[in-house]
C-alpha cells in the first residue's frame, strides 16, 4: 500500500519546487515517513477551460489516489489562492459523494469567495495589492462572462 501523500492543487509547473521541499520536510517535522508521495497534478486551467474544469480534474485526481490505495486519512490536500478553492472543493465534493475525507487540508490565502460577497471584499474596496479591476479580470478568466455580469456593483 502506498505511504502517506500530499496532494497540491496549484499549477503544476509553479509547484514542483515547493512540493519537493514539502516532501523532504515532512519526515523532519514528524509527519509522513520517508518515501511519501507528493502528487502535483496537472489540471485544466482557465481561461481556456473555465470552471468547473479544474474542480472536476482535482476531484478525479483524489478519486484516483484513493483507488491506488492511498489511505484517505494520510492524504493532505494543500494549495494556495485559487488552488485553495480547489482543495476545499475537492474535500467537500468527496464528502457529498460519500467518499472518505482527506486527513488534512492546508489552505494558504485561499480564494474562497468568488462572488466577492463577504465582508472582507465589501470592506476593502481599495486593496493596495489586488484591485477590483484585477479581481474582475481573475473572475472573468476563471468563470467566464457570467461571473462578472451577474455580480452586483
């Protein structure tokens, strides 16, 4: 049976070095044993493949890992930004499908409120790092025209 694994849901090309560092650090931190797998899946990216393509791919990878014999309790889904959304959505979808839950989620600054209705979006209209226009671009790229058109201003 495969050993514990970490499943990173960030764009594969940008995740190889961080994923390798995570894998090498786990035994030192008292986590996974040496020989643990770190899966960095390729998934369809927006805007060429708008939502829910990436979510479907992330869920398919989790299902694949379970079918390969990875114990769900030893699987950690970890990601940042929009990948954090994928990791959380994968865990929720697994629960809804009656599949076992991953043992851990590590979400670093996840983009969870794509509708931007929460207080953090409403209360910070002049964010110095991510402007409303930039968020509009990200939303349009990820969700397509309906993501912006349906959002109240």
